[in-house]
C-alpha cells in the first residue's frame, strides 16, 4: 500500500509550407518542396537572432521540425494564429530534449500548438515575467508512457501566467510549474495526462477556473525533497475536477507514478494549501487526497536534509463533491475500501494517509496553524493510518478537523 496509496517591436513573419510570405522574408524561407529540417533551421535562426521587443509571428499552418527550437533573448513574443491553426509538429523528432526551450525573461507565447515532441513540449527555465496564453501542447497518438513528460513546463521562474491553454497526453504533467514564485493558472484545460495540473515546490500560486478531466490525477500540489526550494501557499478554487480515472502511464520511479488513477485533488507534503469552491466529482479513488511523501514510495529521504515531509495547514471548504471513491486504484486500496465500506460502498471525499509530525504536537494535537481543517458540509475524511503501516485505518473524528485557518493572500506578481 505504501507505493499505491498516494501516493515592441520588430515583426518577423513566417509562412506555412506552400504559402507565400507576406513580407520579403519569403526569400529566406523554404518553399513547399524543401524539407522540414531547412524550415526548422530558418526559424531557429530567427529565434537565435531575436532582440528585446521582437514579435515573431507564425501564420496558420502546420510546421514540421526534426530538432528542438530554443530562445535565449529577453523580451520576445512568439505569436501564432490560434492553437488549432498554427501547429509546430515535432513528430519524428531526431534531436533535442524539448519542442521549444526558452531561457529568458519577459517572454510571451500565444495562440499556437506544439505537438508530438520527443520530450517536454514547452519548457521555460529560469525566467521572470512569463506569459503563456492560448497554447496547446498535445501528443496526438494518445496517452502513452513514451510521450514527453511535460506539456507546459515553467521551472525556476518568477511571475508566471498561464491562461486559456490546453495540455493533452503528457506522461508526467500536462501543465506544471515547479520551483517557482508568483503563479496564476486560469481558464486552462488539462486532459489525458498523468497529472493534469501540478504545482510543485512553488510559492504563491492561484489555480482557478480550470478544467481537469480524464487525467490520472486532476490537480496536484506537491513538495518533493532534494529540489532547490520547498513550496507553500497555493490556492485551488473555482475549478471543474472530474472523471480523472485514466490509468497511470507515468514512468516507473517518478513521483507522479505513485498517484492512483481516480484522484481529484492531491496534496502531498505541501503546506498552506486552500481548496475551495471547486466542483470535484466522480474521481474513483477519492475526490481529495492528502498525503506525505512517505506514502509515495520515495526512498531517498535520508539524503533530504531539512525537508519537511508532512502536509500542514490544509484548509478545505465550500467545495461541491459528487460521487467518487467507489472504484479505487490498486489491489490494496480496493481491499481497504471493501473491508471498511463494503463491495458497493465508497471512500469518503477526503482520503488522508494519517501522517503528522510528532515533533510538533502539543498535548497530542497539531498546532492550530498546522491542522487539516475541513468546512465542507457533511464531507468526511478517512485516515489510512500510514504511520502504523496502515494497520488501523478508520473514519476521522471530524470534530478534530472542524476548524478554520487564515485565508491565504491572492497571488500577485513582483517587480
């Protein structure tokens, strides 16, 4: 059970193959008879030569690349004609670990799609002031372990806005923000990924008005050891999180591979997390899971000096729960559900592995700010008793969780 439970501006215009460029740059571009590698080289050259304030426009069309694209210049906008009109296809990619790799500040990408990259579709590393709008990342052959790990993937960034975008088919997370500060994710759709949307080891995130469906896990808020920072202060609200029952197809040994199919919201070893005003329904393991890294099968905690593995300061309120918990993933969870709730019964809406930091207890109870507080009508929580090797799982005494925590501040961008 330990491994299965929780677990500006110059405008540079390109033409699609077979179209005529609208400006004299057409002579620099390959025509429909030239191979896609020449076209990729031309676009890469423009990205390499870009300067602050440039807008690189790519009209409607499908563009084929056999190697990664990259951008390092600050202050560049990459703009297409729409996520279903301008398509950068990396099907058959031969070189590079990503579709597009950006290492720059003040970057905006909008209105295009990145399909079938060998690795991550769109990776943005160590950037400040990142805007991603109307971008679709997708692996068009269906959800497979061989797909790239991440769709939209800002990491070690500050001031990140992801809006109106779509992620489909990632073998780790469709929309992922990691080791970053000041994050807004809104009005996106994540479908048929292992993790639909994931905030990991990040500080100050608002995740709202999104749809997460048909993933293994809908929305994840994780802290993992041995990364550059630990995260806290994430608000997950006003989202539609439903039918996240796709079999886990993540790579064995990765943290996300421990997420059971049928997980709505998963909070793992993170602190100060608010989950409120969401519609969370029909996630077959549980609508909400609260867990420690101890329940993920991660075996390297002895090397993670100073890491806090316990989820603390969790506040769940005002959500609409429906269905779920009736067909948990994995033999251990299925047996536990049947033993405790019968063959036709269901886990409660909140499933908790039971880990609490014993060093922080006062009179046997968590400090007020460290508690799991649930103000959600008649919602109940099931304690799987992880610290005692799951020997005495039981329904939680909800009076111990009938509490409120200070509301978290709205996510804002820094100067």
